[in-house]
């Protein structure tokens, strides 16, 4: 779990709200994984914009965010990083 500052009650409260938000605005979600297959973040694409980008702090500065943005740009010529 990357949000160690959230308790179970917080997660229970926010989970349906986050799903509702993403269902209404985000058209694609890209999820990178580490070499063990563990998810380390996500990028949410809303039409022609990056709407959300999150990386586990332990994986920042290693290029995963750049690869996410570059991959989005390659697959969507109208998305700019």
C-alpha cells in the first residue's frame, strides 16, 4: 500500500468516490509495474490530457513517469508531455 497515511476507514470512504470520479473523466488508465510485477503507480488519460499521474515515492526518479508520459504520447499523437 502506497498511501500509508490512510486508515481502513479512509480507504472505505474514498474508494467509491475515486471510482466515480475516474468513471466520469478518465478514458484510459496506464499502470506501470516493477520487475516483480507489483503496480507502482498509474496515469489517467482524459480525452487529450493527462488527468492524473501518481508514482509510488519509492519509484520516483527512476524513469517510470517519463516512460508513462512518452508511451501515452506515442499512442496518442495529440497528447503533449
